[in-house]
């Protein structure tokens, strides 16, 4: 059984590797995904963002043949997902939210197992395993059983196992959840390197900074419906508003500040620590001056403030109903 690889696609030069058209899935009366359409290209990272329950994982499972498609179509490197699921499985890698490794086996033995499942010839399999262990810095624990690994080591092995067949398309469902900042940053670099080499990476994440730094294009979904898509820069520009960020002196000042802003007809959001108010503006500096005057008139203690351009967090909050993160 042959495997299509990134090299065989010639780096693909930005060709469409994943195509979803009017993709829909329901569970009883719950519409998990509704007529979702997007493309993911070779050599790029496509980020899927949305609140918990938005339909991100359901979408990934449909595209990777783990869930049937109710309606719509999907293809991976031109292969129809519904009509040829076995062929699709040979050209994708998947690292889901739960580690798929066998904890009673070492990293090397796990990779050997995955290589056999993909029916990679023995000599090629050994060469590939040695390469992956070296490239992803598994050497220090490659011969220890997985049950002794830290969370970061286990997650790294899970991602590496999805690459054993050098797939042209890689699906990563929240790959860095639970990792420490250092390990997360390392994995970001590895994901970016894969894209540079021609892999089409489809990534779901709960970290907006991760999506902003890694994704060439972003698809925001909420309640199974696409709300926006484009590059991070495009999404920020399309929001067409600035943000006044006000830091109040104490958390006790925050409700009074929010009330003063609300009287001007503006809906503000606050940070979890309760000392920062973020006010979306359509009137720029003039509107921000009116808000600051209103806060001063109400006796609100303001520590500092700044007028800034929108971030991906602002886009996310504006486009989704979750309001609390993906």
C-alpha cells in the first residue's frame, strides 16, 4: 500500500489540500456543524477558532473519517472523504485531544507500531523513526515506557506519531493544551517548520496567541456556523474599530466604570482580574475623550489608559457568543 507524502506533492505550492463544502453534522436536535465551508492549503497552517462546543472537534472528526458527514462534501488532496475513507486515512496525520500512544510501550516502540499500521517497509520505517526521534528531540526518553512521561513528553510523542507516514495533511486538535510555556513554544516552531516544508496543517486551539502566531489563515466558528475567515491581519482590519483600554485603580472601580460607559451606549468588557475595561470604539480619539471625561465625572479611579488597534481577542469576542475564549 503506497502513501502519498509531502515530497510527492512537490511542496504543493499553496494548492488546496483540504476542501470542505457545506459540511453539516447533527446529534439529535443539536446542530453541531452547519454548512461549514473552508479550504486549507499546502504549506500553510489553517486555524479553527471558536468557543467550547462551537463544532471544531466535530469538524476535525468528519474530515478525518472518525464521524460520518450528514450533508455537504469534503476532500483531502482531492480524495472524497465519504466515498474513499480508507484512502484518506493513508494521507493524513491526526493528533487528537487525547493521546493515542500506548503507555506500556516506549516512544520508539510506539512509533514502530504506527509505522507497521501504515505498512511502511521495515528499512524505511527504521530510518523514519530515527529521523523523527532526532528532529523532535525525543532521544532523552525514546527508550522509556510512555507511562513515565511528563505531559509535555507524551504530547510531543503523540504529535510525532501522527507524522510517521510523512502525511501531506496534518490535523492537530488543541495540540498544546496542558503544556508548559517552554514546551508550547518549541512545538509552535515544529508546527511552523512542517508548514514551511509543504504540509497542510489544520489546527484547533484554545489559545488565541497561538492562532495569531501560527496561522496563515483563520476560520472562526460559533454554534457550528462560520462567523468569519481570513488572515489574522484581515480579521483585525475588518473589525473597523479601535479599542480604548482603561485600567482602573481597584476592582471596586470597575462596575462604576462599566456603568458610566454603558450610559454612553457602549458595551464594554472586563478582564478576569477585574481592573481593566476594554471599550470598543467606532469614533476613534474623539469618542475615547468623551468616555474618559464620563469616567472622571463619575469619580472613577483611572490608573492609566491606551487607545489601540484590535487584537485577535477583540475579533473573537466580537464574532462569537462565548466571550470567554475558544
